[in-house]
C-alpha cells in the first residue's frame, strides 16, 4: 500500500511538472533584417536618392534598409512591445529625434479594459495607423515604398483606445498623438494631435480602411493646422489576383489663423499576380500632387506633380526568406530630378533586396 501511495505521488508530481513546462510563455522574441542594393540612373554623387524617398534611399551601395530585434509580452489582459532598430530607413525617418530615440522602432504597452469585449488602451511608440504599407518590406506587395507611404507617418507616439467587434469584422480606434511622425514634440509645440482608424473586413478577401490625422506639426507661434485622410481597400479577387487601391488627401493652413490651405492628394493602385506558390509579381501606378509644397517642396512653378510606376518580382526562398527585384520610375511635370547633375523630369532606378524574418 505504501509503495502504491509513493508511486501515485511521483506520477502526480511528474504530471504537474509537465503541465507547468508546457504552459505557453507570454514572452516572444523576433527579428527582421532587410539588405538592399539600389542603382539610380541619375547617378547622384552623394549616393542619396531624391529627398522625398525615406526607404531604400542610398544609391550604388549594398546597405541595410531595416534591421530590428523585438521582444513582446502578451497575456489575455496585458500586452507590450519593444523593438530596437538600425538601417538607412532609421537614419532617414528618425533624423529629427534626439539621442537613443533614433533607434527605437517600437515601444508600447497596453491593458484590456473590458472583461467581455476586445477593448484596449495602449500608449507609447507604434507603427502608424495611416496607410497600408509599413516599414517592414516583407509585409508589403512591392519592394520599395510608394510616394504616399514615404511622405506620411511610418510611426507615431501617443495613446489610443481600440475596439474589435466579437465577429472580428470591425476595428475602430481613436488616438491622441505627439505630432506627425514624432516621438519627441517640436520645440514650442503644445498642440495635441488626433487621429482615428476604422477598418471593415466583411470576409477574408476584402479589407476597407479609413484613417485620419488632425494636428499642428510646428511651434505654436507659427501654428498651421493639418488635416489628412487616408482611404484604401484591399481585394483578393481570385486565388492568384489581388488588388489594392488607395487615395490620400491633405490640407494645411498657409499661415497661422489663415482660412486658406495648401492641399495635396495621391491616388495609388497596386495589382498582384501570384502564378505559383512562392512567386509574386506586382504592378504599381501612383500619382502625387503637391503644388504648393506642403509636404514635398520643389521651388518650381508647378510644384511636385509626379507619376510613379513600378514592376516587382518576389521569390520566397524559404518561409522566412524573400528575395525581390524591382524596376521603378518617376515622371514629373517640372524638372525636379537630376540626371548626371542636370535637371530632369524623370528618374529611373532598380532595386534588389534580401529579407529575413526570424
């Protein structure tokens, strides 16, 4: 009898130990690295591509666009993320941030505030709620980012409340932000910025999104209110064909207290064809109009009125390794580009990249 009791206790102990060690940890660790090479046929001597490009922006050199390591903590009621990064993307987009803030890709924490509903409050540094393109190239249909993505926020800092319906079809969020792609506020700026996001997914093949930004990104002494709206739809038409269509429009006061505004807008269409399981081809057409230089200043008569077009090929070498190549061009109404140090209406370049997620 004594042996049976001892054996039972040992069995219970082993079972308890096994259950403890098979419990899923709330911590996860991941990383991403994307190397690239771009050749710009304009041959810029300083190796910098046009000033309105903020990713894959170095000419004729092998470089790192983005590399980061990330730690996440997720439970039913609490979540947090911290990612540190480097690369030419970070150099370009975080140039205004001081010190170590230049290397913070993501840092946020959130708490669920409802027992029965998917309702959260989060605060910190996040990926932007504007647009369908992110800094992580592997997650996008094209190798390089569109003009509208490079010239609207990739990241933002603030607090947000978000809610997802029980059926997962609707997502709604309201945000209070430090500014237009800012971690640290502009000196002299004490004007809060606001945003919203509304996403509707009626089924697995359709995503519709509306997002906005309202705020001032300058010192209050020269306050110019900016109003921006982002609209897009993603459609999986067949197993092999998909379409993304978007339209951004923005307006900013010409001066403090003015009733006149500088406006800009940009439509974009991307078509993706997947002929085989590991192969994708994407075609992109876009137009960016910013006559008065609210976002992209040129100093020319017609401002920045530019067509963009590209063709992209992807090959998924492994589930976590992607090789890409893309040919792309810009054509502008004014001579806003250079070709061998001479003004030009056109800019052409080719880019290849290797991205690894781990």
